[in-house]
């Protein structure tokens, strides 16, 4: 295994363990075992657990942006693109990689670990607002639609949907929350957008 492969496997292992166990529960030994790497390899590539955790959180943030933008940048109406983002395949019962970290006191206490979270959620709100503004601008939604406010609500509903699903032990509450959000969004449709979005 090359040095690049080893570093990648260490980062991937840390991503998974942070998602599963949080920062305190992610030990250097667990990372090494999950990655199939020795202690020497780990400390050759990274200064220690904090350094590796920062790399893992940055990568999780980048992956979240890539997945979201894949739906929001596709062709289609604004409603269809938002629906695509809301309904894309997710491991709902595992929760959100970044949302879970935002609830970890050891992560939010570290400015370098917290920064990718706040930056990514801010980017997501802005990106959703751009899509909704486009829909309002082309007449798909009425002028009363507040793109920034609705974008913030979308992010909040998705994060809250994860919590509801995990507490219920079933994915249905997440789908109910996101479907309800789309129903509220449809109340702002002017007609053209509502017809296009109803089939999505």
C-alpha cells in the first residue's frame, strides 16, 4: 500500500469512526485497526489524532457539498432540484455526518474542527437560496417567497428529520418532514412550477 493510499485509508477510517462514535470515542488504535495501518504509518502522515480528525472533517464537508451540488446543479425546475436534494438516497438512521459532529461538544469546542461544519452549512443555505431565487426570478414561485428564509428552513428540516428518524428507529419521519416541506414550498408555486414539481 502506497503512502497516499495509507493516508487516504486513515482519513476514511477516521470519517467513519467520527460518524459512529464521536470524537472522544475515536481512538488512535481504532483508527489504525479500521484503516489496516500501523502506528508508525499514522504518525508518519499525521501529527496525531487531532490532525487526522481535522483532515477527516474537511473531507466529510467536501463530500457533503459534492453530493448536494450534484442535485442542485442538475437541469430542471427549482422545485425539482430541491426535491432531488431532499429525496436523494441517505443513510437516514445513521444521521448526518456533519450534523452529528455539530452536536459533539469536543468538536464544536475546537475552532479548526468546527469551521468546516459552519462553512459547509452556510454554503448549503446559500446554494439552496440561489436555486430558490432562480425559481422566483423565472416565475416558478411567487414574489412572496423568501429564498434565504426557505433555504434555512430546508437545512433545518433535513437536520431535524435525521433526529426524528433516529429517535423513532425508522426512516419514515425523515420522509414525512421533507415531503411536508415540499408541500409548503408548493404553496408558493405560481402554477407552472407546481405542475412540473408535482410529478417529482
